């Protein structure tokens, strides 16, 4: 069972610094991950997306790699990080496939020991769910990195190394529909014919649920696992198809209402009796789990917990038939320990290790990894994982009974190299600070070689600056028209709808209008004041909240606070003419700036935009919805936002918008009064 235990202790884990991303469709990797030159002008976001991900190494270069998951929807930035680790040139071809349109491709040459990065958003355009197949004549290693602002409220990133070939059977040990978790299953069909697949959900209770889907030829199919199952379940998944497919399982979460993020895992093609995990920790701010899927009859699993400089701990667990078992690693080994895992079972099983964290008291998120079925003598990582805002570690596990001499090479594309030699005792783990190891190297990557088999992983924690230019998106509608968010998706911190004041402080009624929120309602604390005809979960890109009553006598969606960092650009939510760009006293006490826009086609109806530190429009100016900047978000914290917003858990600064029927303030109605629109809570 997942229970929060260590949330109160929000100290750091490890150290150092590091990333960023954007560029031409294919470009040399300039800084370990995706620090690329911008192909279009784009002002840097005020909002960093924080999170973490964990990648295993590649034991050998592959001539084919498949990635089922991928998207360029608003709030997602996707990259392919490639490395040619050989001393021969390699011809590379990338094929992109989509749910409902023809696939497209590109090709290029990779020089010996070179790295390249593909900006998938640039390669395929906006708003696409996309799977990827990569082929090369001499073999490469690769990762697909995705950074996101999921639904506008959960930031993070995940990484996958892909799989070398499609298959007819795939397994996933981890999965849950508990509150705060959204699980998806992505199926990629690189073949020329449609393929049928049966998805079997194996629950912790031993109950199995199945559904059949069709994956289109050279296309991709996405399955909403939460919709397929009841809420509150832990679930493992088995996919069996009529023809070869590729399967991947992304999950997004608000873990125990404390840590938000997402992780992904490629499917495992077959059960095994042994699984190895190099990374793992129970340091303050980390919660680690081990998920074991048993697709066969009842069995027993032995888990050996290995540490740095300490004896191992061995525990045994019964496994139900065709069911999933979850082990809380923090409880098994105690707090404050870095730990590797070796799982051996009496029959074939599948294993994954999800971890959730608050890293260094500031970066919240989670990552997940399917175990390695065996150790290897060599491991490649296409990038070091460092750069501005990124902190990377290399975790090594010697699961054998003999000591192992391990050589770790950090290589730059300019020919510079650093090598570390480690003598690893039997049944032990080691952790290397990658940022410190690669300092000064150009485009660093990693090769690990042991005298005997070992396992290597590279966990990364980041504060990522969005780099892909995003277009406007609708966060609500009114009178049959969509309302553009005043905050772009890269800076969007969530929307909180609430009751607007009845008047503007000038003794005249504002007649505030109820807006129809678009997106997924995460919480409605004022259901009795929902306006007739307004519904929840109508569809849309972002999530939103409805605040509890302010006792104003208006409907619950007559105003909206769109959260953003101080200084973020505010855009016009509607097209129309500015009838006021003015200063006023907020609550009759605090200096503030606002804009009122006469909405095109709706005489007398004004869009009010409040809480700006600087105005970028003037009276009489034409504005276009989602395109014209009207101001910058004001710092409200010194006035009345002394703590985080209870819904978004952000600082509380925001752009307040509402639609009022004020024909007396419209075009030709004279000057507007400099009084407040919003009243105190």
C-alpha cells in the first residue's frame, strides 16, 4: 500500500547542478541533453518544469529502436537523444507514426562518436501523438526524453531507451488508478496491417480484467487505463497481440497530494526469475517501491537489498497467482540508505521500481524503471544528463559473488576523456556524481565497462526551462466562443474559478457572466453555485479547480484566477477593443493595473483582466485573443497572498479575468471609474 511517511522531512539528497532544449529538427547535442540553439525566437518561460527521470544503459548499440509513447501536444516537449558510440559513420533513419494519419520520416548521417538531438515538436508539428522507429546501419544508442506541464498543473519529465524489436507479448509490473494517478497504455504498430491486441489487467486482489483493442497499421493506439478499470486499484498489465507491436506505459500523478510529476516504462517482453536494479534510495524526501507481477501460478520472491559498505539484507515474499505484489522499500530497509535490489523468484515474474521524491527540498516528481534481467560487462549512455538546472548520478550495482573492477569513461566529442576506476565488492553498489565528473567536457556521454557483469542506471533531477513555442489554447468558453488563456501553456500554473463580485465598487452592478470551464475538473468545492447549463469535464487541454463559496451571490465560474509567476506575460483572452487600460486601488488599498476589452460581436460585454504590474496596451487599441500581450503579472504576495494557493499549491500570483455586462463602460461610454473590481475573500 502506498502511504506517505516522509513528506514532513523535506531535506536534500545529493549535489551539483545542470540543462535546456530546442533547436533545428536535427542538431548536434551541445550540452549533454538538449541544450540547443533556438530555431524560432521565443522568450524564455518564467516557469521551470521540475522533475526527474531514470534511464538504464544500453549493453550494445542497436540497429533498430522503437518508442511507442510520444506527444507534441500543448505542454509537452519531446526530444530524441542519439549517440554513435562506434568509430564508423552510421546512416540513421527515423520514422514517425500517428493514430490517424500517414507516417513520415527523415534520415541523416552520424559521424563516429558523435551525438545528435532531434526536436520532435519541430519534426512533426504541434498537437500530435506520435510513436517513433529508429533504424541505423551500424547501430546507435538512444533515449527519448519528454518534458511536460501535464494538464497545466503537474510538471516533470520522463525518459525511455526504447526496445530493439516489436513483439507479440508485453508486460508491465507497475500501474495504479489510485486517486491522483492517471495511467495510459501506448501501443505502436510498425507493420503494414492492423493488429488486434488483448489487454489483461492483473489486480492486487488476483482479479483479472480484459479488453480487446485494434492498433492501426503503421500507427499508434492510446488506451486510458483509468477509464478501463475502477478507481483505487493497483494493477499490472499484460498485452498479447495478433501481430508484432510495441507497448509503453506513461503515468502522471499527484502522489499522495504532495509530489506531482510523471514517469514511463517500456514493456518487458518475457518473465524472468531474476531482476536487478542499480538505483534506489530511502534518503529523506524519497519513497521507493518494488512492484512484482506474477503472470503464472503462486510463487515466492526473494529480494536482496544491497548497500554501499554494508551487508545485504534478504527478505522473502509470497506472490499470488496472476496478480501484482507491491513492496514498500522504505519500510523494508529503513530510512537514509542508498540501495540496489536483486529479485529472484521461484518462477518467471516481472519487476519495476517506482520512486517518488522531493529532491533537495525543491524538485518534486517520480521515476520508474523496469529491472534488468541480467548484468552486462558494458553499458552505454548517449548523454551524461548534465547541464543548466540538471543534476545526474551514475548508479552501479555488482550483484555477483566476486569483486568487480569497473572502469567508467566520461567522453567529450572534442576527444577529451576522463576515466574513473572503481573496485566494487561482491553484492554492492556505488554512486558517482556525474556533474562533477564531466565538468568542462563538451557534449559528454558515458561508457561503463566491468571485468564481470554489472548493472548501471543514470537518474537525473532537473529544473527545466521550456523551449518550444506554444500557440494559444482555450481554457473556457462563453456565449459560444472560446476564451484564450491569458497565460501561455509553458507558464501556466493552473486555473481556479470562483464567484465574482456583484459590482465594481462604483455602486453599479457588474452583471458578471458565468463561463464554461474547459478541461478536467480536479476539484469542485462550490457545486451548489454552478450556473445552469454549465458542466464539468467538458473536454480541453488543461485542468482546473472551482473554489469554495465567497458568499457573493454569483455563480461559481463568473471569475477565474489563472496562476502564473510574477512578471509572466498576460495575453488578451478575447478579440476586441481596449476601452480601459488603467490604474485603480485593489480592495480600495493596493495599487493595481487592469485592462477592459469590449468583446467583438457582444456590445456591452467587457472582458476584465486584473493584477498587472505593467500595461502593454492602451485605450482604443485592437487586440487579438491569445496573441496580443496586454500586461505582466503583478506580485500580489506582499498584499494578501501570504501563502500558497490551496488548489494549485503555487505562490498565488495570477491573472484575474471575468466577463461583465457593463454597457455604461463600453465604447463611447466615456471614462471608466478607477475603482476595484475584485472584492476581498
